[in-house]
């Protein structure tokens, strides 16, 4: 019988109120699987639970996220496993899922899910989300889709998905692409397939010594936080800029200092949807790019940070890391209609022997990392070209624990 492995890491789906009424992650995989009884799902699949951690995801570190991804790889070492589900806190689910997708070479699906209402709530959404995630992980049509997020009946590609409501059950969205499909009465249906770049190598998970910080831009922001992160040893910085990717003269000058010093700067936006575009001078996005910042398309700061950290862990050279950042940012968030393949002159090479053929995409030239030689924010600065932006009777396997607490 085919198996789906459920890796429990904590989060609201595993939480119950403590003596003060504050929710804490206490339930393990066994309790989560018990909640599947009576819910619709594939009857020919055994579900195995493994405890990895019991922690609110707001406490996770990049190293802890990498540890979860390594547990995913261990589960997939077993050829009898049809797919993997990770139950995770929603606060940072988008980061861990994206990290998992960046290094995912296996055609079998990996599905992240969680809950917005803790396990003691009468109307907790955890069991339903878990049942849907198991159905997606067990579905042969999900082969080659990479890492997915399943929440409130919707299926999202990990890339470009983000938490968009603090409390509502419909917690996740993909503003620039929408969902890939839906799960109805335990049956998943895809309407699109994600476009994915080649996977990074295992060194991308060596994040413990790779510091990348996020700096927010706002009216009157200056270089204090930027310089402080650089002094603290940041190897990369994500600028959460305004609008289509704009800041001001002080920030622009600081970015030029950092890129000259070999710190890679990624340019994102605080706006919910839309690509970063180098449109404005006078301290705006065009000048930031001239100062060396690399636009990250429609990736927002949370996932741009994970991507940059993974690239720097793979290759610490700032010029090569910036070039790879630009290349990865060019991949669209949007999926492809089922069965369609976009036109391209040449296919991407497969990531590893025996892997499924990835979707084909047009090749996009990668701009070089610019090291400014003059004031990048001055009035005479030349603007670069804009960047493109149920379960009854189901066999279950006893829970196996590899749990650790953060």
C-alpha cells in the first residue's frame, strides 16, 4: 500500500490553550492523525506520522527551517512513500515551504499545511486542511509540481504564496498567480501547473552562518538600520521598498556602499502584489538598481530573503550570487494551464538523472551586477532599463518520532 508521511512540526494545528489561555504547540503527529477519522480522502493510502518538532513557527530560525527540509528528504528516501505532508505554523510557513521548493528535485509532491484555529476549538480547521493535504500528496497528478501549500481547500505553489490574513481560515493567497487548483470532498483538481527553476544543491540548506536581513523603507527612512545590519555581519540584505521598488537618496547611497563592500542587496516591495520595476530616478528604483540592488520580481521580502540566503550558502561570491538571484527572480509565480508548455528555443536541463522533465520557459538574459562608480542617486544618474518583472478504515502506520524543540 502506498504511504504518505506526515511530518508534524507544531504550529496552531498542534496547539491548545495553556493555563493562561495562550495557545502553545503541544499535540504530536499521533493526535493530528486521529483527527482524520471520518473525513473524505483516498482510501488506498496509509498515513504515517513522524514528530519533528512542537514549536510555534514564529520561533523558527533559518537553521530550524533547513532541519525540517532535511526531514522531508529523509522521508523521500523511501521509494514506497507517495508524498510528504508537513504540518507547520502559518506565521512562517511561506518561508519553509519556499526553502523546501528551492532544493526539491524529486517528482513526488511535498505539501505544507496548518491551521488558523487551534486544536481545542470546536470549529478548528486543522483536520480538514490535513485531510486535503494528504489527498494532494497522494495524488499522481501532482507529480512534478514541487512543493505546494494546501489551505482552506485551495492548492498553491510554494513560490509566490504568502499569508494574507492574520486570523481568517482563508489564510494564504498568491496575489500574482492565484491558486493552482482546489480540493473538493477529498478530490484534488489542478487547473495549472507551476513553472520551477532548476533546484539548488544541498549546500543551500547550510543557513546557520548565512545572515540575511530585511530593511523596511518608509517616509523618512535612513541608512541607520542598513549600516547596523552590515556591521552585524550580514552577507545579504533585502530592501522592502515602497511602490514598485523605491526608497530615497540616503537609502540609495547606503545600498551603493554595501554592494561595493560585497554585500548582496535584493530589491522587493511592501506592496501586496505586482512586480518590482526600476522606473523612477531621484532616489527611486532605477537608482537603487544602478546602486547594485537586484530586483526580485514578484517575490516579497519573506521569500526573497530565503532565496538570497540559500544562494549565498551555495556560493558566497557576491557577484555570482547576485547573478543567480536575478536569474531566479525572473521565473514567474504564475502556473501553466494543465497540459500546456510555453514556447522556448531550448529546454532547461533536468536537475538530476531520472528526474521528470521540468516545464520549459523562455531564456532570459541575466544582467550583470552593477558596481556604481559615480553617485547612483544623483540627478545625472543614468536609469537602467526596467526589469521584467474519508479516512474510515484507512491503514495507518505508527508514529515515529525524530522530534526536537526549537
